[in-house]
């Protein structure tokens, strides 16, 4: 597995992973798919802010997953806190890809001078909660029924990890 910064030609693979998660899981609380332009704008926006978008590639250079972080909240006082996202394609899960991405992402955040990384996870997402716990995150919040998807109210678990 190789972990590296995403380049423009990775965006279609990132789009596929994102849309699969959006359409089939409760990990993204959107109801529909997004366009290639949407993900290109998102990637460009992260680059403009000097924030990382990482991909993990496997056999033959296939993109198996990606991870990124961005501002937790827009107000000045939160500028040392970031919120992460991590997605592994169906078929590549449970093989250490998420862990590999998170280890590099955390190091990038530390080197960037950030102090805390936050993860906001649907409470039933056992793999993501396990991954984040494995990466040193602790649960610091549980917000009942703040989301609605697939006709169900969803709870949000907040986890965080100190970076300093
Ligand atoms: C959550 C996700 C990113 C985890 O990535 P992954 O590559 O499958 O996870 P890894 O193989 O690196 O596993 C990391 C740790 O989590 C644990 N874990 C992974 N899947 C698990 C599962 N289904 N049940 C319990 N624990 C699990 C592993 O045991 C591992 O710990 P270990 O090192 O002690 O064995 C991946 O399942 C995914 O993309 N899911 C859909 C999208 C999503 O939910 N993203 C997160 C949004 S908050």
C-alpha cells in the first residue's frame, strides 16, 4: 500500500468511493450522489488552504481509499482544531487501509501545528468507531437523533484525539 497526496487524476476514484458511501451507508448524511465537479472543487479548496487530501493505492495503482481534514468550525477560535474524513472502497475494507491513511493524516495534522482532530461518526458505524479508537481517539460526545437518513433518526458520536 502506498499513501500519497491526491492528484487530479485520482478524483474520479475518490468520487466513486464518496458516492458509494453517500448512496449506501449512513457515513455521509447526504441523500444523493455528487458530481465530478463537486469533488474537484472540494479537492481544489483543500489545496488552496494547504490542507491534505491523501489517497491509499494498492495493486496496479488502484485507489483503495482516501482521507482528509478540514476546519472543524469556521470561527477563529477553532483554528487549531480540524475534523477528519476517511473512506475505504467496498472490497478493500478490513485490510488496514483506513489505519494506514489515518496514521499519515494524523502526522500531517501534527506537523501542520494543529492541536486536536475531531471525528463525527454515526453511532452505529462500528468499523469507523473501532478505527478511530485504534488511532487514539476517545469519545467525547453523543448527540441523539440529530440526523435523518433512510427514514431513520441517527445519533452522532464525537471522538477526538490530541495532536500536540
Ligand atoms: C470505517 C473505514 C474507513 C475503516 O477502514 P478499514 O480500512 O476497513 O479499517 P482497517 O482495516 O484499517 O481497520 C482499523 C481498525 O478498525 C477495526 N475494524 C475495522 N473494521 C471493523 C469492523 N467491521 N468491526 C470491528 N472493528 C473493525 C479493525 O479491527 C482495526 O483494528 P486492529 O488494527 O486492532 O485490527 C471503512 O470501513 C469505510 O470506509 N467504511 C465506509 C465509510 C465510512 O464509514 N467512513 C468513516 C466515516 S466517519
